[in-house]
């Protein structure tokens, strides 16, 4: 059984406030940057020390994030084999795909192979992904939220499975988020 204060709105959205969630700091809907740039980090930064306060420890902050508007770009390839059709999903090279360094947050352009009608990089799955991008830090004066459409596929040229992202207007355009403080910080 869960204990706490349940807050509901007229749309049946609800939040359970427990002793570990004592203060909702910030929340709302945020537009993600329109596009990413290779060699840079990507995300939306929200300041959590607006009055020059000291940084918060990771254990004192909680972040909830969810994608609102997502875009997916795929190629469906049909093959007729003796009157039967086989279908497979592939990356569509008209989108800008990025790999992401998990420790630094830097994104790098990746181009899927589409050299012939039968030589596409295969797609296994795609889905929206949002998270608090901590990059190994333990104290924070701001929260950076990463959001993109994640694609899991097979890179034929490198013979490896690959995780890549589309961002902004080609990935996740808007994020709903809530930042809460777990412990009171004040005088």
C-alpha cells in the first residue's frame, strides 16, 4: 500500500506526493532544440539554482520526463519471392541520425547505408526516449533533459548492432517534465 498525498487534475492526471517528494521545483512542456549538431551535446537545460544557490546532490533531485510529439522515419522494403511478399523495415537515409557518447553526451552524425535496393541497414525497433542526462555528475545546478527517437538497427558496413537517434523536428519535438526536490534545502 502506498502512503502520501494524491493530487489529481480534471484530466485524471495524478501525482502521489510522499515524504521523499517534498517540493515540486519545476515542470511543464518544453520544446526541444529543432536539430542537433555533430560534435555537440543535445538537450534542453533547466536551471535549478536560479538565485545562485549551491548545487544539489544527485540524491536530492528527481526528474520525470516523457515525450509529447514524436517523429519516426522508416523505409519498408517489399520483396516478391515466388508470389509471396516479404517485408522488412530499414533506416531511411533522408533523416539525420546521430550516435551518442553516453559519458560525454556528444552526438555524432551517422548515415545509414542505402547503396542499392537490397543493401539497406536493417531496423529492429524504434521508440521515443527521454531522460535526465547526468553524464556521470554527482552535483547539479541545472538539469539537462535528452529526448529523441531511438532506433535500434544493424549497420552492415561495420557488421555491428547500433543505437542511433533522431532529434528535434525529426525526433522528439516536445517533452513533458517534472523536477522535484527530495529533501528540503533552506535556512
